[in-house]
């Protein structure tokens, strides 16, 4: 039974008595239960977070940094443990899980530099004997609502920076794989984080709404689907919260005729089918430009067909199951939709059965060719191992496909032409762009976020954008007594 983590303690006796099953997606079997918290549970979390903020926000940035330094070392020692927790509840391969923990750890490393990142600006003599400077101060109680696909990395995009800035943080993880978040909080306590600075509350939409409606929560960070991101953005506005809500994606990878075909295919295979396509940065559309299309489709098919789909406990596995039976059925409905609308199904991942794991939620690599821009499989996020190839006559047509899609999360171009690359990176209306890089996820010292229907709010995640998001800017203008002697003024001050 998985409860909440409040005030530095595992809380197994909660107010709510509702629990739901957590499933091993490789087996399709329940492996544990998690609480669905109620308002009284949330009130306990809220009170703990508010109390902790008073003292934590008064700590010096250097003292906060030292706690994060200890946390970094403890996380490094527990990468294997965290990865196994992720793989058990999510189903992704162990190497993929390890990689996601390390990418989250990089944000902790970035947040250790918070004394430098919080430095303001100073101007002397903005007026006669008047100085002015800026200060960044914490918001208060902040919250994060995170998805199932990266139960370590995505929370670590949020809470390390928030906490480093002097805030307290309430984490609401996905109810499908909550154990990793509990472990992350436990390890932070081990590093010396004061009780209540990081609390974890498990639950469903009821808890989400309690967070959104609370006037005591100053900001909400979210990663998930576009409809939910939009809902969070709109609901949070009613209580004056800051919001960074990352939504859906339909990431296009453009392959130009002069591209290195082998590199492009390898990039597409890993980006489309890694983690069973359950990544917001997964490549779900390959745009084949000109006469490279036939070779591209043929080579993708040849490399995708023999991919090893197996449970994470199989060291040879290259792709695991999807998260749930419901999601498996949804992906297969999309595949049928593509067939019904006239796309060519080159590789069909449905009806995949693995001996000993017949009840697992496995969907094999799936490849569509001749996809058209009015098809459902092109316009909607599938979030599974389904790659759509759409053909473009030339570069301009390919760029228009990228720019006219509702989502604007990530995109890539494979080309040997520097001029084309420069034009693409300058003119594509997308938040994260790769050149001969299939998954252009920014490092922690840059910021992660899309455009259009892929991001609601003014700030991307982590990097300096994260520091700005989790702090309020205050500007001070100062003149000391007796520095100047004159009477009152009744006009706008000028130099």
C-alpha cells in the first residue's frame, strides 16, 4: 500500500480509505495499491508546506545549495534502485529508465548553482544619489503535477529548482507509477532537506482540483496532454497562480534528399520506438522530402521489424510495453483509424504476444506510409510506437507541414546543407529544434518547452526560465537621508 510522504514521513494512515491498483504493464497484473487522497489529506500536506516555507525561505541560498549537493551524491548512489522502481511500474527498459534518472539528476546539478542564479542587477546613480537593484524572492508553496512516462525526470525538472529558490513543493505524481516520487522525496530527506519542504500527495483528479483551487498554492507546473494542460492553465488563472503547463506533441523529423540516410534512419528508429513511443519528444512524423521517401520507408521498415520487444527484466529488450490496457487499446484504435482513412500500413504492431507475458500491454513497432495531413493519425497525439511518414515534394512544403501543425513541441531536420539548416532553425515555429539530432531535449542549463498547443504559460521548464518561474522579481530604489536636501516634488522624477 502506497500512501503519501508528508513532513518527512511515510503516511500510511491517511484520511482517505480509497485505493486503486498499480499494474506491472509487462504482466498486466496488479503489483500494489496507491491511495486516492481526499481533502483532509490535502489539508495536511498544505499545512506542512506552509509551515516549512517560513524557515526554508529564510535560509541562505548557499545553505540550500549544500543540501542539494548532498542530494546529488545520494541520487548518484541510487540510480540503479530508482531505475528498477521505474521499470517495474512503467515497463520501460532498464537502460532507458537509468538515462531518465540521469537527465533529472542534471537539473539537480544545475540547481546547486542557485547562489549565482539568484543574483540580481545593480545600477548606481539612476538618479542623483539614488541607487537601484533587483532581488529575486521565492513564491511560497509551489506544486507539480507529473505524468506517468518519466516518473523521475519530469518531477526533477520542477522541484529541485523550486526548492533551491526557497519555495516548498507539493508533488502530485501519476497514480499509475507513484513509487519513484516517494523514493525521490525520501532520499531528499536523507540529504538533510527539512521536513515539509518536499511533500508527495497521491491521488486522481480530486487532488488536482484541490491544488488548482487552493489560494495558498502560488504556482503549478504540469506535463501531460494538451486538453489537461489547457484546463490547468485556465483553472489556475482563477486563483492567480503562475502556470507552466506542457501539453501534447506531434514532433516532425524532416529528412532532406541530401541527408545521411543511415544516420537519419537510426535517429528515427530510436526516437520513434524508444520507450514504446511514450515520450513527449518522440518522433511521431517523418517528413520525407523529394526522392528520398522510398528508401527512407524501406530502411525504417527493415530496422524496425526486428526490434526486440520484451519486458524490462530481459536484458536484450529494446522496447517494453505501454503503460496500461486502456492505452494499448487506444493506440490500436489509432492504427485502425489510419487504415480506414487510407494510409499504407507497412508494419503492424498489433496482436503482439510474448510467451509468458500474454497479458502484458505490448504494442510492436508500427509504420505508416502515405499519411495525409487531414488524417487523424497525423493530427492527434498517439503516444505510442506508431510512426507516420508523410511525403513532401520540396523543403518549403516540409516546413509548412511543421509550422501548420497545432503542436509546436519539438522538431528536427536531417540535412548536409548548412543554409537549409539555418533557414529551418530560424523559421520553424517550434520550441525545441534539432539539426541531425533526433530528440533535441535541452540540457538542464537551457530550458525545455514548446510553442502553440504544446505549452500554456509564459515560462519553459528548468534552466534560467525555471529560476524566473519560481521567483518573484522585486526592484528597490534607494536614497539615504541627507544625501540631498530639497522640498517635495509633484512631477514624475526624471534625470
